C-alpha cells in the first residue's frame, strides 16, 4: 500500500477536509494506488477485478454513517480512469465525501477521470460532497473529467454538493440522473475558473416518476481568460417538478455560455429555469467601500459570499 | 467639521444637478436636509461620501481637503452613509455585512445588539442572505444597522424612514439620539421630509433645484416649511 506524503496530505485536506484518517468507512487513492481502506459492518468496499475502481455496497438500513473516497495525484504524467459503483440499499442515511486533488509540478499532464454510478434504494437519503482542487506550478495541465450517474428508486433523496474553486485547468463534468416516484435530487454547484482554464458542466436529469423533483443551482465565476459552459437539461416525464438556476459572474475577459433546457413530456410536469450572467454590480462594490473596504477587498467579499 | 465650497455636479451634457453649493456643517450637530424630490439631496450626500466626484468645488472634512479622496479613504476617516436604496448581495448574510461594517469579528451578542436597535429580531435575521427575499423595509433597517456598527464621526442617512412605516419613528429617533450620546464629536446628517425628524433637528437645510434655498437653526426654518412637502406630517404616505 502506498504511503501518504506531505503533498498528498495537503491535497486530502483540501478535497475532503481530512486532517487525519476519517471515522467510518474510507478508501484513499494516491497516484493510482490504494493508500488506505477501511470497511465497516454496513459499508463494504471491494476492488474491481475487471477494471480500475471499487464497488461499494451499503447495507439496507445503514444510518448516520459516512464514507470518504478521496483521490489525489501528486506525480506529473498520471492519467487514469476510475470506475466506482455505489450500491446503496433501502432506508439508508449516509454521507459520501469524494473529491480529487491534483498537484502537478511537472511538465506532463495529470488527469483523473472518475466515473461514479449510484444505485440508490427506496427511501434512502444520501448527501454527496465532491470537491476538486489543483495546485503546483508545472507546465503540465491538471485535468478532471468526472461522470456521475445517479439512479434513484422510489422515495429516495440525494443532495449533491460539487465544488471546484481553484487550480483545475480543464474539466468536463457530466451528471446524469434518473428519478423514480417521489425521488428528490438537489444539486448545488460552485465553480470558479482562472487564467485560461476551461470548465464544462453538463446535466441531464430525467424525472420519470410521479412526484419526483430536481433542484439544480449552479453559481459560477469566470475570471481572467477562462471559459465556462453550463448546460443544464431537465426532462419531465411525469407529474413532477424541476428547477434549474445558473447564476454567474464574469470578470476580466472571462466567458460563460449558459445553455439551459427543459423538456416536458407530460402536461403535469412543472419545469422552471433561471439564468443570469453579469459582472459584479457596481453598487455592491460601492456599498462595501463606504464601509471601509478597498475595491479589491470588496470584490473578494462579494465573490466569497457568492460561492459560499 | 464638514465644509462644501462652491460644489457643482453635472452628470453629462444637461444642466447642473448641483449648482454652486456652499455649506458648513458644524460638529456635533444634528442636521436635517429636506426639499422636494429630485432637488439634489441624494446627489449631495453621494458627493460627500465620495461615490460621485463634483465637477467643481472643494470638500473639507475635519480641516482636511478630501475632494480627491476615494470612497474607501473617506470611510476610513469616519464618514458613514446609509443609502436611500440599499444594495442587495447574493450570498452575503446580515452577519457578514455587519462584520464588514464593524471592521472586526463580531460575536452573536454584539451583532444582535445592532439588529435589535433597528427593531429586528436578531435570531430571525442574522443568517439571512441580503437578497431578494428581504423586504424593502427590512433592507432599510439593516442598512441603518451597518452605519451603527461603524464608529463614525459623520453619519449620513438618506431618507432612513422610507418604507419602514410599521416601525415607529420613535425608534429611529432613539437611534439618532443614542448615536449622539455615544460620541460627543459625532455629527449626523439626515435627509428626510418627515416633520417628526425635522422636529429634533438642530439645523435644517432646504435644497431644491440643486441649490441651498434655506439654511438655519430649526426654530427659524421650521415655521417657513411646515405644511409644505418639505415637512410632511406622519399621516402622509411615506415615499
Ligand atoms: N447619475 C445621474 N445622472 C443623471 N441624472 C442624475 C444622476 N443622479 C441624479 N440625477 C438627477 O438629479 C436630480 C437630483 O436627484 P437626487 O439627488 O436623487 O434628488 P433627491 O435625493 O433630492 O430626490 C434628479 O433630477 C435626478 O434625476
Ligand atoms: Mg434622494
């Protein structure tokens, strides 16, 4: 098993708030190798035999447990695709913390493509947190292309928090969800891009069951010469309710393309979309400056609040 | 403590919005500026706070020429300004804004004190975002609280009573009186048409058409303006 060094430790802290080994189940991956694993009576983790990745099985009725599965890359030139499947039984209530941190000081690109599939049993409640972080000043790019697929059975709920604030050069995130009767999906995405970074975030959410609902809120900031594309699509196939909101600030020469789409295949599907892109409002800066902040400090406060 | 010398402001091609205004505001005085809508009161307040630059004239604050100073510098010298139209912030909470105003970390008790002074129940508001979910009146009170939270030498309130009709004038007047008690060298300027606020003024200035029309102690100005739109009673609709 791989030993964790100081850089990796810092990355684990950034993406999963881990200052020490977490309580509950965990699977730590560093530079493509296993760096720590713990299972519990209710949460089992097995290495896949046919491809890279793990199978996670959570027993029905597992409550108040947590699972941490962070990944870090600290060597330049690693490219990996990892498949993680989550089989979650009925009536669970579990926190899952994923996330990927890349430190690239070399000249070769480092890339982690995580493909996560969630099968969520009836009436289970999942909170899923995924943070992306990059550091290092090498020429090599830090690339993350996560795919998240979620299949939600009757009455289940999932709250996803996706955060990418710093240091990832290129990302293409794809999130696909299918919801059964009365299932509920909440997505909170926070994204900030700098330099010449590029970020694409695509959602396709299908509300198949009666009473299912989805609420996707994305707040993003594009600075310098960065580019973002936010593509949120909700399909209503039953009496359901869907809401998406893309709220973006552009600064410097940042560019954002928001492509919302709604598709209603049932007369009782209630779908709403909101999108707004603009620079920081001048009167917000003015107000904070009258409270004694410099223009730069005012900007930082506004950005931090917006991405909170 | 505040002197405006031949201040003019022109927003572009049209006529001057402020026309050669000269004013002296004395230390520790409570001055109310009144006058018709569109007369230039808010423009003058924004010139004092540094939000807009006068096209002509000089401004002195405590003996220093602040004409070329930016908003931030003036704020740090002790000028506070409560906007007529408070700004909303997506993501910033009432607590965040109060901390910025106070310029330091605040504990719950300190933050609550500022909010209860403006008649808001702290526990309902402290974590609220300053976004579209707050009513105009609530925003207005939070705006006032941000000025209270700063230890300013000069506080300017632009129509602080607007939209807060459910909240009594008595509370608002208490705030002004408390601010004056707390610091003996504190000067307060309130822009208002309300008779009840004019009634507690030391000095009154009437501004119309970008000019000072009248200026003097309350006792001499009040009889001239009572019953006019410059001094409306409490039964008038507040706008
Ligand atoms: N930035 C600006 N550009 C153009 N006109 C302005 C600007 N600010 C204020 N005005 C105009 O100046 C006049 C005075 O406005 P204001 O100072 O808001 O008056 P008051 O506060 O006394 O009601 C109004 O006619 C208003 O429309
Ligand atoms: Mg005004």
